C-alpha cells in the first residue's frame, strides 16, 4: 500500500507542467531555500548587525537599571533621613517629658534646682565681695581714727587694748542674755 501512495505522488509531481503554478508547500520550501541562500551571502553582515543591536540594547537596559537603582537609593536615603529626624524628635520630646517629671518630683521633695543653686552661688559671691569691701573700709577707718584723735588730743591710745576690751564686752553681753533667758 505504501508503494501505491508513493507512486501516485511521484506521478503527480512529474506530470505537472512546468509553466503552471506550483502547490503551496513547494512555495514554502522554495522561500526557505531562498532565505538560506541570502543568509549565507549576508550572514556575517546580519550577525554583526544583530550583535551591535544586542549590545546597544544591553547598554540601554543597564543604564535604565542604574538610573532606577539610583532613584530608589535616593528615595530610601530620604526616607531614612526623615525617619531618623522623626525618631530624634520623639526621643527629644520623651527626654524633656522625663526631665520635667523628675524636676517636679524633686521640687515636691524640696530639692533645689540647678538654677537655684547657681543663683545662691552668685549671691554668696556678691555678699563676700561686699563684706570684703566693708572690712577694708572699716579697717582703714579704724586705723585712721585713733591716730587722728590721738594727734588732736596729744595722747597716745594703744590699739591693742581698745580692741581687746571691745571683744571682751561683745563676748560678755551675749552670755548675759542667754543666762536671763534660761532663768
């Protein structure tokens, strides 16, 4: 049976006149042969063209990928910076809240603040300078006064005795007051 099919095919292709149009399968076959012949003739040129087009496409896609990566990196760095600033702000708020609550608790306990201690230190320094100035003026006037009065009266007043008697009187006076209070 196979022989009869082959023989009919051979007779139909051989009996077809050459001037008539070939069947569609033969058209496809001839087109394929023509493409192969052209590819052999222009094969190296076509391959070089395809290679250059492929390289250009690869470079273009790599540049696009680099651009998108750069944009994504910038966005992430901005987000990280914003997040860091927000976190820092929240930590600062929390820190101030904690400091305020501790300060209130210390105030309720009667503890002085740093500002109070600073003001007291400044006030003590001011009072010490005023005291030193007052002592200088009083010692200068005490030294000038006995010599001027002694010069006017012509008598010599010993400074040591007058100072000792004044100190003794000052010591005796508070002792009398404490005795009278206890009695």
